C-alpha cells in the first residue's frame, strides 16, 4: 500500500477514534451520610451540590447564623456598637443548653456577647442580644423571619433566636446557605469572630472553645456555625476560602458529630477540586444615536461591568455573550437610563446578566439650538 494512502487511512482512523471519545464526565460528588446537604459558592450563590436541600428540618444552633446576621447589621448601620453594654434579663439568664452562665443584672459588652454566640454558641448570650436589639425575643424573632423572607428563605420559620428544639422551628440546607452567604459577603469582618479557636470572657475567668472543629483540621476555614440537639441531630454550616473562592457547605441531621465535619470537608474538597470562579468582562459597547439632542449619540456602560460566575475547571466550551440594545433614543436622555442587557450563557445555562445603561445625559435641543443646527446643515449643503 502506498505510503500516502496509508497515512490517509491512519489519519481517518485517528479522527474517528477522537470523535468516538466520550464527553468529559461531570465531577462526581462524594457520598454524604447526612439526609440533607448543599454546597454553594458564597459570592455568586452558585449551587455545586445538593441533596434534599429544600427539606425543612430543625437546625439547632445553626439558627444563630441569622441572630449573628441581625447583630452584624445593627452594628454596621450604627444602631449599636461593639462597646455597648448589655444587661442580662431573667429570661436570658434562665436559658439552658450551651451558655456562658449569665446572671440576672450582669452587664457584658456587645463584643463579648457576640464572641460568646459565635464561638461558644451561648443561648443566654443570643437571648440577651435579641432583647437588646428588638426589646424582646418575640420582636427579634419577627425580625429574623422578616430577614428570611427578604433573602428568599422560602422554607424557613424561626420560633426562637437560639435554636433549641421548638415546634415549627424549621429551615433547610439551602436556606441556611443563603443566610450564611449574606453574613459572609455583607459583613466580612465577622470572620474575625468565626475563626477564633480559643478565647475567654470576664477577664479570663470564663474560657471559650469553638465548637467548629474544622478550624483546626481544614485549611482555609472561615466559619461558620455548628448545632446539635436530640431532634436536629448534628448540623453544620461550614465556610472556607481557597484563592478567590469561598464555599459554604451545609450539612443537616448528620448521625454523629464526626460525620458532619467529615461530610462538610468532603463537600468543600469536591468544590475546590472541580470548580473555579471566572470573571466574564463586558466588551466595550458602541454608542447609541440620539435624535433631537444636544449630542448626536450617547455612550453606554454595563452594570455590572463584568459578571462573575463559577465554572468547572477545564471546561473549554465558549461562553456566549448575547447583547440586546435599543437602536436609537430620542432626547431628552437621562443618565443611567436602561437601554438593553447582556446575557452570558454556557450552552443552555444562563451564567449571569448585566443591565446596559446610558453613561451620561443628553438634553433636548432648544429651538435656538435647532435653528443654528439647521443653518449649519444648509452651509454644508452649499
């Protein structure tokens, strides 16, 4: 057989073999023993894994993530400060379960109470802070449910601020991930508290030890909160950072404390090994013609100017950016006026979208300006 013909045959066989190769397999998640779990990227809300993530279950002290979120909001808004002193009520002092043994009338700073809630899961500390912010635990629980509704936590009902078992006190792995992301993204300073391993209160007389053992065993751990009761079993919202990506792994109703930490670590490993954050920039947009304005066109910008998403590592598919913009505008044009949108897609999956707006204002031409313009056009015609 001639060499040229043989080479053609071999090339054809190689091409056929390549065409027959299977597509890259999707990442295989770990086996999780807990009945409910989720893995979410914090800044984008991208869900990387879920197992019965919308099943309502008792959350135990993971409830306190919402309590901490409302405390953080009150601090950042200036309504309270870390140095404010809080006096423990009889209700706060009577709380059971995990506690720092507040006495009726004892005063402690917001900073120390926050530390007690985050690190030691103090039910009495959570109750004292709830009363300080809302005037009563009932009022604070109302705020918790209001915030849950704002965040789209559609399967959550809070009955208390601490997480002790109570009829109707339920949430889901997905909803816990939502409030965890809100806390971490909007109040990043909270990791100064959620990463504390050991500390103390009352001048060193009362020691605190963090219940989140991942702080000592998982690189990059930033928090967040453990919880366990007889009804809820063992729950955890775990967050960790590698590079520029922060993941949240929520595990609910795990059969043991060891299993909740193991499952969370496995989910975080799975996420960091198989996914990465990607910034999709919006290309420069051409200006739009403006009719009847002091300017003939207006520049455009996209809000945001880039879209951040999470993609599988090694995914070589091309991201499509679909831009839709009005063909022209009629003066007056306002700055920031919406004129279109850009949508990023990978295959059939939407990755994100941006709003295209005008970069400046264009007033309508006055009669005099219109006349001067008309004369100019006549001169050019001559």
